[in-house]
């Protein structure tokens, strides 16, 4: 490589190259007026041509939201959010595309830049993708081959039109609109998101993936994802997120609901890489997300895996409600914060039925001036005979200006249940660092390697393509924190 | 009862006349009221609800005979009867004097019960162990037997000078229906050592809330063990601050609860200086429909590099209706530290039970043996033989009550 190019690349990498998804795409957008009111809720519903029941549901949620207070128990600080200063609806102006050929080339090239395979070469990747751009689902690939086995995969707006009975039955059944402040807000104004239905006994033939992109300025993104796995079905679902670099903060308040029936299994993986703000803590996404799965059936299983490197503030607790006998929940998480990022994330495992099991592995890495909190709840209810939980939370501190916190709540009301929890906090061991450095690795590479080792238990749970991306992401996110 | 009813009954105006600090403390408490579950620090213990059936007053009665509550070996000793110092029963060494409670008043917005104590405290002792001396063993015994529903609010201050040492054995017993709201302030100077053993075996109808505020200077050592087996509702809250380097704290506790007892052990260990170590082992044994709570936070400030913090809490559930809620917390702002906590919850291991039974040990004995073994680790810092025998006797009495 010519020296000049190399120098430019190095400088790029050392300056703002850290967030390579920070570009903005010029696409004609349609906005609803700023602010939130019943009229806006009606407008969103009308734009999407929704049935009456859904409008009513949204309005009910909106009214519930008005009576609620923004939660303040998380260890995060931010200026008051002005909910009237946001756009609640933004969509690309063109008509909904019928096939990929109709998709705005500008959009396709954006997803290419992001490395998301929207067009036919996706065949090689073998992943079906639903791309959500600001508030609207813009393209879903592989729909036909999925339909052959009965899998429904597409935007939730389509699902409302084409499978209203399923949506009506399950929407809000795991995260009710009144569950919390942000879920109420989402239920009122959600614009799009993914819908997945795996029929009885079907093993979804490929990985399903949604790519979320916030592009427009001053918009909040409120997507809603609903995944239903019928008896004996199984599916692996991936979610990725990016946003442009901006000085102001943007709000992202999504809701994800998973329903697993008898012997069904759902694996939900997230690589969250929303724009984290710059090195001085300006800008970045406020990521206030409610994710919850209900293991309704016997021996059902829900597994959450998340790699959280983005967002100025993360407020997120993917949870499992273990209702079915012998059902199991898993939570694997890596949360990395650098500069002035704040993360308050963890999980809830609610054991309701006998012989339910849950595993929590959480790895937190704090660098720069950031604060990283694990907050989790394990609750064993009286009927959960023989329930079992194992929790491990490890924190790693890089630098002496950051904070690492662990706040687990453990409640057991069943004698026969067994709960184990362990947590550690430490820095990168000097001898390990020395070992790598003496073998010629730069300090930054050595730290990257050791951090990847620290996260291994979680990264190995990710589907392969994501694992590679996640490893790179960890290294990139740590840039500037060492030395 | 509501706090207003109680507060109105306490003639704060008259007390404010005694000392302006009391009035201030009363205001701070009045502004907050009894803690409820809405206070994060009281998430698992609803004090307001459990005091609802109480008709609290401040004590006015004559001292009952509490002779039976005093361990025979105890000497020298400080005896409190119904929350008041009893000179005739006590045998005071030279370093202990009755405390002028007015100097104690200290309001704390974050600790409503400390504010309440400051507002109404009416007795207490001051222990001053001078530097470089070993003051031996001192008993601090509290016996309560009251016909009315009193709130007893003693305040004690303990200071050990540089290089001095003391073993303090506290025994708290009682009969009747009352509330104890105790505050103990402990200051350990450079290199001072305090071994602090405490048995809380209050009346089964009583409420005991005890707050210990401990400060350690450079090289000081605090070895503590508290056993809670009495009271309808108890809360032992220890705030230990390591403010000098190389200080060392061993903060162990155990609770044995049965029936409808509610026991809460809450600790905050704040590392504010480098090279300090903290060790905590907390065990709960829960029978009947008892509810145990453990909340333990280790805080490490940015300057507290090389901190070594360890905390373990374990609960044994002996019955289907028992409940344990634990919240071990780490709050860390320094990078060169080693901190960990662990928690386990479960029943008696059937395999261990089988092992003992197959060797001919009757079931009840086998259970007792396993529970004793479970508690042993927490008792480890109790090196004083007298203290140990008091704890072991209390544990024996506990299962003779037929809880197993």
C-alpha cells in the first residue's frame, strides 16, 4: 500500500474513523409535524392505513403515557428530554417498493456502505434481511423462500394488514403498553419494525436479520418487533443498528416482544452500534429499549445475546418470563462504554414454573470517562420448584476516570430453587499485558486482544458473521482509551 | 401507626428547647417519615407497614428485673435497662462513661432512623480507649421488658486511640412489644483494633433497627460479627468507611429466622483510601415463613487504588414458605482493584443429608450439623472464646425452639 494512503488511513482511524457509520444519506423524506399529541398518533395510524382496533390501542397507550413519569432509577444522567421537540414519523417519500429493483438506489448504496447485503449477493450470505430506515421498513429479502416453509417475515405494518389476527393476539401481550414510560410511548407512536412468525414444527431455514438505521435529523425511532415461535419451531434472529454522527442527541425507544410456545426456541442477537457521541460526549443516541420474551410453552427457550458498544446512553434490560414448565432463559451480554457513554443494562429472569432454568453472563467494559452498570433481577416465585439460576457478571476497568457498577437483585421464594451469583471487577492484568507486549503487539492491540478474551464467553454465542463484526467493533470502540 | 401520630406525641418543641440540634433532626425525620419500599435503601423492608400496628411512645416506666438476660461471665459490663443506663447493675471500667446524649444529635437526610435517634436519644455511653493500650473485653448488655410500646433510642460512641485495642461483646435481649432504634458511632484511630461481637436476641414482638457508623484510619482493623435471631422485624445497617490506607475490615453477620420474622442486614463498605481490604461473609438460615434480606454495597472511590474487596452471602431455605431477597452491589471508580461478590441460595443439599443419614445420624441431628457447618464460616472472625460460647448457646437455643 502506498505510504500516503496508509498515512491517511491511519489518521482516519485515529481521529473519527472510530465510528465509520457516521454518514448521512440524502433521501427525500416525509415528516409528520414535530411534537406529540393525539392528532399525531391518529396521523401515524392513518398513514399506515391501520384498522380501528390498533388506533384505539395506540390512543390508549398515549393516554397511559401522559399519566406516567420518566423513570429515574437508572444510573444515567442526561438533560431533560423535550418530547415535543421530536418528529415522531419520518419515511422515505417513494411508494413502498414491490421488489428490490424498486428500492431507491440511494438506499441500496447506503446499505452497501454499511455492509448489509440487501441485493442478490445476499444469497451468498444466506441471511434474510428486513431493513428499517428511520421509521419505515424499506426492504425485506428472501421473502418467497421463507414463505415456502410458512415463515412470515416482514415489516409489522404489512403484518397488521395481512395477518391482523396474529398481530392482534400477540401485540402487547408480553410488554403491555402501560409496562413502563418508554413502552407506553412506543406503543402510541411505533411506526414500523419486524414481524416474524414461525409455524408449528418449522425450523427457520436461514438466519433472519433486521437492520435499523436512524438517518433523519430530530427524529425519534420507535420500532416494534414481534416474534412468535409456534410449538416446536425455532428461529435465530439478528439485529443491527447504526446512525449518523450528529451533535444533538436522538431518542430511540423500541419494544421487542418474543413469544415461544411449547418446545419452541428463539435466539435473539443484537449488535448495537448506534452513534455513541464524540470524545467530549456531545451527541449520540439515547437508547431506551424494552425487550422481553415470554417462554409460554413447556420446554421453550429464549436466548438473548447482545453486544452493546454504541449509544450515548443505554437503558435496556432484555428479560425472560419463564412461564412454561422446564423452560429456559439465557442472557449473554457485552457492554462496552468509552468516552462519556453511559450504559445501564442487564436482564430480568422471572421464574414462574417448575424446573425453569436461567443463565446470565454479563461482561462490562468501561473506559474513558464512561459509566457502565449491570442491573439485573432474578426472581424465583413460589411455584418454581427446582428452578435454577446461574449468574456471572464481570467488569473490566480501563483507565481511572471511569466507573463499573453491579446491581443485582436476587429474590427466592422457593426452597428447592438454587440460585448462584458471582461478580468480579478488575483491570486488565499487568502480566497478561506484558506477555502480549513482549511478543511485539502494540499496547492498543494487546488491550483489544485481552478484551476479546474477556468477552469470549459471550461472543461465542453470536452467529458467526456477527461474532467477527462484534470483535472488530470492540477494538474500534476502545480506540483512544489506552496509553 | 403513622409517623405523624408518633411525631405529634413526641414533644419536639420541648426537646428543641433542650438542644437546637434535636429540633433540626426532628425536622429532617419529619420531612422523610418512616422509610418505605419506595426508598431504594429500604426496598425489601417496609418499616412503615410493620409499625402500623404499633402504638409507639417514649419510655417512662420503672426498670424491670433483667437479671436473667445478662450472661454470667460478663464483667466489666455496661448495662442498659429499657434503653436507660443502669448504674447499679453495671461494672464500669475507667474508659467508659455515661454519654451526654445532647452531643450526639446528628441529622442525616439519607438515614431517617439516625435522624430520629438524634431527635429523641435519651441515653448512651462513650467508650474511650486511649492510644497504645489493650482495654481487654467489655460487655454492653441491653435488657428490655416493658409493658408499653416504647421506642428506645440509645446512642453510643466508641473511640479507640492509635494502636489501642478493645473487644466489645454486645448482647441485646428483651421481652414485650417495643421498638429499639440504636445508633453506634465508632472511630478507630491509626492502627487501632476493635473486635465487635453482637448478639441481637430481642423479644419476638419487638422491632430492632440498629445503625452502626464506623470510620477506620490508617492501619486500623475492625472485626465484627453480628448474629440476629430475635425481633419480629430487625435491621442491622452498617456503614463502614475506610478513610486511611491499609485499613482492614471484616464484617460478618448471620441471621437465624423462623415464624414470621423479617430480618434485614444492610452493609455499605466505602473504600476511600488505597490499599485497604474488606471481607464480608453473611449467612441467612430461614425457617417457617421468615423473610431474610441482605443488601451489601462495596463502594470504591477513585483514589482507593489497590482495594481488595470481597463479599459472600449465602442463604439456606429450610421451609417452602421462607423467602430471601439479596442485593449485593459493587460501585467502583478506581481501576486497579480486585473486587468480587458472590451469592448463593438453596435448600440443604440432599446428598450431604444422605451421607450423614447413611452413617446412622438421625435426621434432626444431621440437619443441625449441616446448618452449623453452614454458619461456621461467618463465625470465623469470632476469636474471643467468651463471645463464641455466647453465640453457640444462642444458636443451640434457636433450634431447641423447634424451628427445625
